[in-house]
C-alpha cells in the first residue's frame, strides 16, 4: 500500500465512536452529530424528489437552484456579492475541504492548522503530501488565535492557513478584529485561507464573523454545509464559496472522486436553505440551554472547563486524573459507559482535555458529567488508589 495513506493517523473521535457503537447502553457524548430529527419539510422535499424521478446523475457542480440558493445564503449572511458560478456543492462539507487541499496544496507545501483543531485538517494535509504546521490556541488566550504566533510559524513553503469559527473543538467564536488581522496577515504573506464556517449558524452570544468580507483579493475559500445547522448529517451536502475558476477546477475533481452529488439530497438542501429558518434558531437555543446546564454541572463537580460561545462542543480539563485525554476516554467508556472525544486527537495543546458534545439530551449530559467527575476523582492524586 501507498505509505502516505498507511501512515495517516485516524481520528480519535472515530476510535471512541466505533467502541460506542458496540455498547448499546453507552452515553454518547463523543460525536458532533445533532440529536434532532431532520425538519419535516426537508425530509418531505427529499421524498418528493425521489418520487418525481430524481434518481439519476446530475451536474458535477450541483443542481442549479441549489447553487443559486447557496449564493444567496452567502450574500445575505456576509454582505458580499456572490453569484452561482462561485458556488461548488460537494458530497458533504468534508469533500469541500478535501477539494481545497487538492487544488491549493502541492507536495511539500506547508499548511497552518489550529491546535487544537479538527484532526481531519491534518489528515488532509498528509493525504496531499503537504506538511502540517500548527498555530496554538491556548487556554491562556481563551483559545483565540494570536496573529504574531501564527506569523512565527510561516516559512517559505507555507501555502495555506485554516480557520474554524465557531471552533471545533473549543466552541470559541473569533471576533471581527481577529478575523481582520488574520486576513491581513494572509495578504502580506501571500497565503490562501480556508475558512471552515460549518457552525456559523450556531452562535450563542453576539454574531458570527465570516472571513469573506475581509478577503479583498480572492484568496479565501469558505466552506459551509447543511449537516450541523439543519440536522442533516446523513444527507451529505456541503458547499464552497470561492472564485469561478476555482469552482471549474473543483467540479473536475468531483468527477474524479464521486462523479457527482445526489439529486434527492440536494433537493433537501435546497428546501433547508430556502424554507423556514425557525428550526435553526430553535436547535441553537436548545444547544445554548444545554451549554448552560453543562457549565453549571461542571462547576458543581469542581471540574475545569472552557465556556463555549458557539458550535456544540465543550472542553473539560481532566489533568487532575493523571491521565492524558486518550487514556481517560478509553477508561471512561470501559468503566463508566460514557463516550467522549479524546483531547490528543485535536492536538498537543489539548492533550489533557476531553471534548464533550452538547448534541445529546440534558439527562445524558448531566449523567455523563457526573461519571466524568467520578473518573477524575477515582484516578486523581487524592484518590485512595
């Protein structure tokens, strides 16, 4: 087998998820998948598409009405004029990201990745024979990017910088000044920027700041999709806002990888973008309530944590247990029947953390946190063991 594939390290999230699927009674706090049903009008749109014969190949770039709707979404949400020829729809937002790596990163090029950050960014970098370089998001800075620290990581082969706000795994939301400064740095150092904005509709305080308004010279690729905001993870529809030339080349890549998207799924995505948005706000409000509950419970149990302002993730400090995040997660699922994401899968900064998902019931969150506290106390320096 090709070494660049066999040497890629898989996600620790999926490692725990695979174990959880073998334990029906486990409390699932490890995976970032909304626990809501897909809104009925979206499901109905998919059903109607299938019944009307939408079961064949479609354009590599997607159904024309969906590209138009996605263009309107970006224009409305960012204030930046966007046309359908600047939209590439892909089989899930991960393929939007993979397309960016394939189009923008050559062998030996360096990619600046947040630490902690979603492990797939590193996997994609190694897949295209790039070199991952990490900029730190530290607890001391409330997990906000520091432009000077990012600049210190830039070398002659640095080609691409990755942003993710709201962040997975920290849940932090980057303010306008942070985004502006990073885009200014990208211009000065001639870097492409991939802005992963899949969680932009899930912000608890204030509003989301997109990178797009601060991109004055078409160096930014913005990735979005319907999985998180509309509870549509199984529909596999993501979309990219980029230049028209980028979309032409990206469509060619879709043909090589997946031929094209799925008509019924894209019809459902169209209904999501064009239909009532109450469901998005209602789910966001429930996530906020769960965030508040989780923070209260963690405080009550004396556990260290960082209060998220978006997405549906929360980082917990398990350093007092004496274990790193992966060891803790493995023991937690084995001994306490709770599945969480191990911190080390997101980077070095989060080695002594675990990530919990708020996309679960309040009862699961309360019970899960109680058992996490038990594990920390059982293994900590003041335990009898």
